[in-house]
């Protein structure tokens, strides 16, 4: 049972890293498509996409990083992940554009780093 749980947590950390990568791709593609080509703004910049992404990031982060910290006792993944989530959340409160992109991309990168740290501490 314990091995199955650890395997699930490891997979969820990998899901977190993948979701972070997809969010990063969404941010960069959104900036390019909307700014350079002027297309896709109505759905690429939709606030609901960002809210759902943040909710998923929080859920996966709590499940994996929170449980990981309880198991291995190392706080850096939790600290880095929390800062990442706060930056991502901050992106919801600014206008679309460069400021939002910088906050969101920085947060996503930090959250991915937190998942990587969590995986390393678990093994």
C-alpha cells in the first residue's frame, strides 16, 4: 500500500511538472498569437482558463508537495511552490499583457522547480 501511494505521489509530481509546462506554453503562445498576430484573444486570454489552471495547480501542489514535505520533512519544495502559486495568483489581478505573463511564467517555473525538488527529496 505504501509503495502504491508513493508511486501515485511521484506520478502526480510529474503531472504537476507537465501542467506547469503546458501553462508556460499557453502563456508564451498566447502572447505571441495575440500580440504579434492579433488572433485568439477571446479564448487564450479568457479569465476562466487562468482560474481553472490555478485551481489545478493548487490541488496538485497540495496533494504532491504537501504530502511530500510531510513524508521527507524538507521545506524548500513547499516554500518554492507557495511562492510560485502566489505569483500565479497575482497574475489574475493584473491586466493582460507583459505584467501578467511575467507573474504567471515566473510562478509556473517556480512551481515546476518545487515539484522537481519534491521528487528529489523523496528518493
